[in-house]
C-alpha cells in the first residue's frame, strides 16, 4: 500500500469566465504559461516556506529574542514570579512594582514582535533586490507584460516569490494568534488578503514581473519602521525619530509615488496585446488591476497616519508609542 499525494485542482479556475481559455487550462497548460510553476508542487513549496518561516520565528524567539529582552528589560525574579502568578489568576496589578513589571513585560513582547518583523522584512527585501538585479525588465513598466506569457522565471526570482508568499501567509496567520492588538487590524487583514491573492494569481499565471516589483516595494520601508520601534522601546528616542523620518521618506517614495505611477498604472497602460485584448485575459486582467489599486488605497490610509505622526513629532518633540502602533 503506497503513499499518494492528494490531487488538487488548479487554484483559481472558478474566478474565470467560461469562455476564457484559462478556465479549462490543465496542469500542463498552466506549466507552459509559467514553466517555474509546477502543479501541484507549488502548494507544497508554499506550505514548506510557511513552515520554515514559522520554525525560524520559533528558534529566534527561544534562542535570541527572549534572552535579548531579558537583558534589555530586566525584571527581578521575585517580581516576575508575582507577575506570572497574577497573570494566571487573571488579577490586575495593585502595587507600583506590579505595574512596572506589567509595563516591562509589555515592552518585551513589543520588542520581540518588532525584532521578528525586522528579520523577515529585511530578509525578504534582500532576496527581492538580489532577484531583480539579475535582469533589467523591472526598470520599465512597459516590460512587465510585454511578451506575456513567455516570461522566464529564474531560480532567484522563484525562491523570492515562494518565500514571499510563505512569509505573507505566515504573517496573515499570526494576525489571528498574536496576543498584541493593533488599532487597524481589519485594515491589516484586508491588506494581507489582497497581497496574498495578488501574489498567488501572478505566480500561477506568469505575471510575476509586476508581482515581484510590488513585493519588493512593500518590503523596502518596513524594516526601517521595525528598527525605529526597537530603538524607541530601548529608550533611544533620537535614533527612533531619525529612523522614523527615514521610514516616512521611504514609504512615501515607494508606496505613494513609485507604486501608483509605475506599477499599479502599468496594467491599464501596458497589459494589452497589439490587437487590444487584455493581458492576462478577461477577468484576471481586471482582478489584478482592482487588487493593485486596493493596496494603493491602503497605502493612502497609512500615509495619512504617517503624516499625523510627523505633525506630532514636530509639536511634541518626538513620536509616542501609541501613535507608532497605528502602523503596526
């Protein structure tokens, strides 16, 4: 009795019109559209990447982040024992020392969260920058869809794509199990859903050029923000403010200027055959455009929050932790 892998149907066929030739595309036909996409291996590749991110997170948490926060935010053993006992019993802190312990433990959690995000955003951005540097098409939006579907996907770009999807999927799952609450959780859920759907569809249907640029632009500013948070949590407010200004500059340039003008608009301007038909065909063309502009509306929302932070930094001589957490 042998072991057989389960058979999956190609992922997004229900989203296509019946007359769309991609509607009835077989696994081999999808593979010809994007030779790097091997059905059904992509499911296992993405699952493996997601598990690897989770494993790395756990290892860093146990062997790096927790020891680091114990050193950076020390708590006396007796105070820690009282805190753990009260937490398990569901009691609120009553004395000043208990309040201080609660605040310190909250700082530990925030620092570990920011440190982890810094690691995977930095890793993802470095992979993306390396993958894009192997070619020149990313410089010209005209080339994002030119000659589709004959867009070879080299090994570096495939690794970046699979790890990027796995990272986005793991981050999406963590939104529901992370104990920390954010003021824009629903916006984050919408952002991750749009990003995941865009990455998966662009990978399967060979539109990975635009997808890779989108992913890299998103990863460019995030590591700076997480580094700013870590600086703030450790009391280095001047460093935090400098890094926040750098983050705001990078965010505005990549997500509010480059992204809408050179990436999101590329579908409307250049995603067509010479006869005027859409690339990719029918529903997918408009789905990609809709998702790209959905992300842009979210960028505008976060840009508004960043502007408020800058105003607060000017008038209050620094940005508070509460306002920074709006962009978590």
